C-alpha cells in the first residue's frame, strides 16, 4: 500500500452542460499510510493499491461538486468551450422537451450567475476543419525533406524534430536527407584543413572525406535520437522507428575542366524498392550525404541534389527544403509571392540566377529538377519560423515559397462541380442586396459564362461574362465576388484582369457592369460611369429601376497591355 497526502487548491471543472467552481485536490503518492484531505482540510485515511511508482494524482473532492444552469460569460476574442443557449442574443432560451429534465431549478446559494469558461482561440475550429482535409489527403503519401546541419545549433531544432514526428504519426511517409555542411565547416576549422570549391562544388580529398564522414555521423545520430522519442506531452504511445543505410549508390563526379574532384560524388541510383518497403512499415528513412559505389568506394554527395533525385525517383508528393528567410517579391503588387508555377519558376531562375545567393539558387534549381521528374510540389521554408512545417503543409495559404507542377492557384472556366463554392461566396452578398439574387438553378444555367479563381481546390473568387447578340463588341461583367478571407489581397484585381483579357480575345471592346455599392473599386480600375442609354437594347429592357444601379464601362481597345497578352490568353483559354 502507499500513502496519499493531499492538499486543497482552487480550481474549475466542466459538467455536461455547466461549469462549477470546486475544490481541487492534488495528491502525491508515496510509500506508507494514506492521508487524504477533504474539502474542509480534514485528513481522511484511505488505502489504495500500490503500483510501485511515485505519481501525482489530480482529482476533485466529490462532496464539493455541484451543478447549475447559468449563463457563460465570454470575453471578447475568446471562444467558450461550453456555451449555454442563454448566452447567445436572439436565441430561444426556453428548453426543449428533451432538456427540461436537465435544467436545475434548485436555488443554490453557491451557484454563480456567471461562470468563467475554458477558452480557446476563435479560429481553432475553422483551422482544424481546413487542416483535416490535408491530413486526409497527405496520409500515406511520401515527403522528402532536406535537413540542413545548421539547425543543430539553432533554438528550433527540437521543435522541428517534434513536428517531423507529428507528420509521421499522422501517417505521412518521411524520407529525411541530412546535409552536414555546418558540421563539416566546424571540423575543418578544428583540423586546420582548407576547403576548395570549384563552380560551387566541394573538392573532396582523403583527409576531407574523413572529416565529412565524422560530421555526417554526428548529424545522423543527433537527428535519430530526437526523432526516436516521438512527440512529447501527448497522452498516447508515439514511438517513431528511424532507419538509415545504403539506400542509394554513388558515382564519382570525375575530372571536369582539368579539375579532379576526388571523392566528390553524385547519385547513381536510388534503391526505390528498399525505401518504399521501409516506408510501408512506418519507418522514417534517413539518408546521409555520404554514399558508396558498387565497388565500395565512399563519396561525398551534395545533399540538396540527393533530396531532389530521391524525391523524383520516389515520385514524392512533396520535396521540402528548410532554408533561411528568402522570399520572392512581386514589385507590381508589392506583396510576397507564395507560389510559382513550374514554368514561371524556370523563367525566374533564368532572369535572376546571377543575383540570387548560391544556397537559395541551388534550392530553386533542385526544386525545378524534382518537379520535372514527377514530384508534385516543392517548398522552400524559413526554418527560423516556429512550426513552419505544420503551417505550410496543413494550411491552405502556407507560409513559405511553393513551386508547383499542378494548378495551385489560378483562374479557369467554372464547372458544375464549382456551384457549392460559388454559392458560398455570393449567398451572403445576395442576402445583403449587394448582388442580384440568383437561385441555384439560375447559376447552373449560367455556369458556362462564369470563371472562378481557385486556390488549392477552394473557390476564392467568381465572375460572370455575358455577351449580347445585338451588340457583339460589348459584354457585361456580373456576379463579381471574392471570398471574405481573400479580400484586400489582390485576388479581385487578378480575376478582373483575367476576365478583361479573355473578353479582349473574344473580340469584346467595351466591358460594362451594374453596381450599387462597389462602383468606387471599379472606378479605381479605369471604369467610367456612363448613361443607361449606352447599354445594348436587350440589356436596357432588363434594367431594374428599383435597384437604381450605376452603370460603369471600360474601353478595352485603349489598353496596350491587353494587346500584348492576347497570345497568352488564347493559350490559357
């Protein structure tokens, strides 16, 4: 038997429908007689079985527990974990027949009228709903992640390892490629060895190879030890199985322009079958920068290149590099660019290769190479942001740079399957009278004239382009709306630009719209207010004089930019 000595502290508890302040008892279990403090501070003897371990037990004095029906007081900016119907203005507070037996009618002098609820961020539910979609999509897919050795000396090392363990527990198959550049530099200084680089590639002699092997081993063991402990502070077993080995073979770089690169190597072949077998067993696979040739020679391979080749041959869902604080900036919109299509990334690299830092240029090149060999998306993340992996992978907007082979964000013609997303955007605006009311049947009939802006499968903006047989060079822009989460972020401007270009390619030269509240926004984009008589006759007959909408028009024939983009639009359409 063990002794349990208790002491009283104030606390809160939550019942089925209510919360009630109670006495909180914390007990430290240790060998000997048992003493238990009740709510009045009076010790009571109680025998409990000993499990042979010291432990702390948090419990509540049963004789002090109670319940009542009370209004939960919620502070601004908080979301109560338990909110009673009476706390919502305008909501019927009379209990339903099923609940009448559960309403407390006893007047308890200790029952407070207001209770302080447990609170959480109001965005938690929305964020979790969004993340759950990605958790389901990425389960059983393969991620190849490059881990630079410098993170061992940085404060977020353990946090990053914990996030990697979380990804593994969720069901994502992880291949981690380790790059011990920082460890190599440290050992070179200690050994008084000089480094030699040719065209950004390290020349590796025998002495250098010995240092590289030692540095690679240090990084390998540190990462493996942190991953093996799993995710801390969660209530379930979460042991992570980590494996490393000769999962790829190397070959020498050889002699280039008269320079013998010695033991510097490059990937010869990835053992895809062996890696996939270990991933199927829920192992996390670690790859080092040191690999062997079929004859047993050791070679130092560039870890960024190993990650790209491995991701390509595994046909991985994602390739991720943990970089520093690099960003790509759009000078036109004065905003950071979160995503580049593969074609744009190639053009960006060609134009800016000489201006980019060597490490960033190498990552962009590796991303492009991997995507060209079958990887769907590649990411370059700022490793100095705590939780950057989780935010980039499980949030629609992400926080890093993404280069994608598929359509992550773009504008395209709408389809029937887009109707739920379209209706979600325009329904609140129709209820407020900002947009003309349309039924789902009307939207379905007009779907052929609509375009949508999409971000990773989510409809974020919509517009309709209507033409007129009696005025073939005029078209109406209608049903123009942007999702609330993406307003003031340039999405509306991008959609309008696309519609104008498509209209110009169709031979439209005057684009007009009717607006009761958003006309100022369109005026800023060179739309001018015109009289009702300017409209096509068929449209004038359908004008709703009760709404008294303003008529705005833009002359597309005066835009030199649209003429230049005509060929590009024809390709997109």
